[in-house]
C-alpha cells in the first residue's frame, strides 16, 4: 500500500465534508449559532451512549438510530428555544446548555455502565485517516440528499437565516422550518463527526464561510469562495500532514487557521472594505 | 478419638467466629488485579476495594467522592506504582487525611517493588520522548510471574500489619501460588504453539504479556495515547503487518476500534481485544480468569487466521 492510497480517501472525505459544511456554515454564521454543531454532536454521542447501555453495539445501525433520535430532540430544543429577540436570552446560551448537559449526562451514564464504555470518550475525536470508501459513498449520498432538500427549500431557509423579520412578516412558520433546518443539520453532523471528529467538522463549517464573508456578500460568490478555499486548504493540510509527519485531522485544522490569517491580511492590504 | 473430634470442631467454630467478629483489615488498591490478589492472600481477614475498575484506562481515572471515603478508612493502600496512578491518586491520598496510607508508611505498598519491570529507561527521560514512563512499563501484572511476586509482597505486608493472621496469610499465599503454578503450566501449554508470533499492539501496554508468552511485539498503532497516528506512521504499520505477516493487532478494550479496524482491514490482520485488567468484562472475576480470557481470545483469533 502506498501513501497515496492511504491519503486519497482522507482527501476525498475533506472534499465531501467541505461541500456540505461550507454551505451550512453560511446559515450557521448568519444565524449566529456558531457552536450548534458541537452541541448536536454531543447530544448525538449521548444517544450512542444510551444505545450502548441498552446492549447495542457502538457502530451498529441501532446505535446510529439512537444518536439520530437524540439529534432530533436537540433540533426540537433549538427550534423551540428560538425567542425572536423578545427575551434577552441568546440562542447561543441554549446551545451551550445543551452541550454541557448532554456531555455531563453521557459521563454519568458511562460511570454507571459496567464495562468498556471508556472509548465513548473518543467518539468525538474521529480519525479521518481511517475512513473507508464504502463509508465515504454512504456519506456522499446522505449529504447529496440533504443538499437537494436544502436546494428545494432554499428560499425559505435563506430568508430565515438572513432576514428573520422579513420571514416573519411573510407569515412563515419559523419554528417548523427551524426544526427542519436543525434536523437536516443533525443528519450531516452525526455522520461527519463520526468520520472526522468535532474539531475538523467545526473547522469545515466555520472557516470557509467566514473567509468568504471577508471578500463577498452575495451568497453565490460566498459559496464559490468557501468551496474553493475548502478544497485547496484540505489538500494542503493533507499534504502537510504527510510531509511533516503530523496527525492529519489536526494538521488540516491548523492549515485552515493559517489560510484564514493569510487571507485576512491580503484583504486588509489589497481590498477596500465591502459594504456589509 | 471419638470425643476429641467434636471438641476440635467446636474450637474451630469458636475460632472462626472470633475472627469474623474482629474488624477486617481494609485494603484499598488502585487496580482490580491487585484487589484480586490481595483478596486471595488476605482471605476472610481482609476486605478489598479497587479504585480503578478493570474496564477503565488505569492512567485516567475520574475520582469519585467514594474514593476519598475508602482511602480515609483504609488500613493498607496497594498501588501498581511506576507513576501509573500519578494522574489521580496523590491528591486523593492527601484529601483522605489518613496518615497510614501515605507513601513511606507501612500502610502504603508499591506492588512494583521486586517485580520484573521492563523498559526501564537507561538514559535520562525528557518530555521530548513523549508518553514514556520514567520508571519502566507499569503494566507488569500482565506477566503471571509478576503476579506471584506481588502476592508474596502483599502477604508479607499483611503479616506486618496484622501479625495475628500470619499463619492464615501464609496458607492463603501457598494456595494462591500452587494454583498459579498449575495455571501457568496450562497457559504456557496453550500458548506454546504460537511462540514467536509477531504482534502489533495499540499502545505499549503488553511487553510483559508478550515476554511471558513469547510473543514478539513489532509495532504500535498509536505511539502516543490520545494523538491520532500520522499518515506515515499508519502506512508504516500497515506495511509492517504485511511484510512481517503479523496475524493480530492487540487492542485494549477502552480505545475506539476505528483506527485498529481500519488498519486490520487494509492489512489482513485480525483485531483482538485483550483485557489488561481484572474486571475488564464481568467474566474476568479474578487474576486467573484474566489470563484465561485473554489467552482464549488470542487463540480464537489465531485459529481464525489458519
């Protein structure tokens, strides 16, 4: 086996992850719910823990369904806790609470389990090098479905993300559409965290979208910038991890950070400030 | 003669009643393995409590309030030593406010003293070497010969703390050693056909087990715990398994199987979950069934390879 055969699935995985996350990242950044992926990932992990306690294998379909069910619960909480700026409680507070409580409950559940639950701790770490082609194919199909779903209802999702008041004025059922948004988001995050770990997923979600916001305000342009950056930087990160003999996931995240820093400098030096 | 027997029995009953009414020696251990051996040697004169359960990674144990309570009432604390417990135990000993179990006092027993410790660094240990145990590999109890050393050390210390039980401890130790001798022969016989088998392990937890049963460890999946291996290292591991025809990867139960399963899938080796401690599964009730279970798991995987 050559290094190319080993790195290719990891690189393709980063491309697939960039594809969906750079898009969802636009919504997440616009809504100001930056840590929603960590929160959903944690509640999904709690679902797997419960499935494990009930006697299901950790990587079985049943465990996946449990983690998905818990993710839906999280989606419902986020949709219902949306407070329309009527109270001063920010959405991010609810997200933080869900994260902390589900992480703590997972620890409590594990401490009462009678055997080998220790590796549940590692569920959120993920090793992008150990992704397999069948796993990638499944993930790609799932993301494509979510992508199509979002494409069909793009006007509604985007309106709610970008201009909530206008959406309200048009009489959209915001809670319902929010629920659908977080459910689809949960679908994506549950599988991507299993592949790449929380750190890398967070990076794919936020960094391309933020970088694009530095240079453009139109959605199409932002997506194009985000995808291009995601693909190039992932390739650079995977390459760097090989050349410098570093853990691949962390190397990609580091490269994303570096790229954002460089591009922010470039923008400051050569571009006029864009109108928000 | 006919009369003496009932009288003797009555005395024996009285004696056993007397000893049961006495307070038992409270023995706290860091590992269930040490608790199992201490229980075997101490018999009904001691009660044991293990802090780390066998299914937990013994390096990282979440302290619970009950730990401090147990330590505060303990007469004897037995640790694996070699800094295995350094991450959680020292503050607990302080909090327990129990002078008896402080290092240096008779109520503190470092079970590694006298055991055959492998990988003692011969040069100065620095942080640059990563997660190296500066006093040698702390997983020494995975060699049954070291279990014998530990049992003797525990018997000696129990005798020192509880002179009245000297005879009982000697008798229990003799029984434990006799059983161990018999089991060692049985285990060696089972493993003999596989002497010299090359294995890859997830972490460096198995040098004593490998030495005891003549396995050759040729590599590790994740050289530094918690840090995913780099692509180059992963590739080296896969190629190593293929070129050296390594049949099995030994994995501790508390690590995620994703990476070892992936390497196994690419290289054709089989993943074997090997339990490093008593209590790793409910089936591993004592020090003997630890080896029974691990050796059977190894044999089952090797049979599958043929």
